[in-house]
C-alpha cells in the first residue's frame, strides 16, 4: 500500500511539473517575434518612389484624349 501511494505521489508531482513547464512554454511561444509581417504597408524608399514616378510619367505620356467639337 505504501509503495502505491508513493508511486501516485511521484506521478502527481510529475504531472504538476509537466503543467508548469507547459505553461512556461506557452508563455515563451506567445511573445511577439520581430520577424512577423507588419499588418500595414511599409514606407516606400526613395528608389521605389522614383520608379513609381517614372512609371506614372510613361503611362501619362501614352495617354491620349480626343475631344470632338
């Protein structure tokens, strides 16, 4: 009988340790990572702005508007 109680106590202690270790693992997993993508767009760099402007100007030059009188 004493051996069985000791085994149960050891099992209960291990289960408690396992739960506390699991809780600390969850806490570690929920910390924010810097590598995650940002939910909003980033500020474009100078090169990107120049590229977009050049593309806009090319499209604008090709634009033809005809107004019949």
